[in-house]
C-alpha cells in the first residue's frame, strides 16, 4: 500500500538489497563525513532489525524481483555480483 502511494502502479524489474548486519551499518554511519545524525539515524536497534527483516522477507517472497547481496563483501565482489546478475537477467 505504501509502495502504491509512493510510485503508483510502477514496479521495478529488479531491486537490489545490499544486506549488512545492523551493527555493521551503524558502525559505518558513525564513520561518515557528517557528524549530525538524521531522523533515521536516531532510531533504536530494534527498529533497524525490524526494517532489515522486513526487506529480507519481502525479497524472499518475490525472488524474481529482488537480488540480495552481502554488503560485507569487498566492493569489487559486490560490483561483480551485481553486474553478473544484471547480465543474466537483462542481457
């Protein structure tokens, strides 16, 4: 319902999720250039766990529309994984 409100009947052919543990994501946030946390960065650990699980559940329920990539892998491996999947799906 939220998706319909946001984008109408448009649906992406592929959604890529760079999946990382919540704690890793929070650690990365702390090492960014900006020291000022935004609204999302002020949320609780429970919130972040729920959001992550929600995205993973959605991806598992629609595997043809989602690609889950391990975001803890080296950048080169992440890039190669994404490009390989794009080539496989869209030639």
